[in-house]
C-alpha cells in the first residue's frame, strides 16, 4: 500500500502551509481617553443594553394599554362561492 504513506506526506505538507497562509491581526493597539473608554464600555455593556430594552418594552406596553381606549372595528364575514357544477351528481 503506497497510498497511505503518500497521503500522510501530503497531509504533513499541507497543514503547515494552511497555518502559514492565515493572516495575522496587524492592527496596533489604539489609545483612548477616559470619556471614550466610558462611552465604549457603556455601548458594549450587556446590562445597560438589557435595561434599555426593558425601558423600550415598557413604553410599548403603555402604547398597548392606551390603544384599549380607542374604538375597534371588527369584521367576521365568510365568503362562499357555489357553481352549478357542484350540484351535478
């Protein structure tokens, strides 16, 4: 069986080539001041995001409660179409 050693050699050749082909993150670390750091932390803080979503949810709940005072129109109708061919036996 000469296929197995050739396959092993091919894999050993391609794996390092794939690893070397990946690009590295070449961005340098940026410097920020305190207000920028606070703004960045608040923007990415999950607790703040959840709290703002709760506030928005309560606003929508208030809109739903107010809409109960408005008049509503309801239509419960059905449509049936009968042709003469349906009654032929």
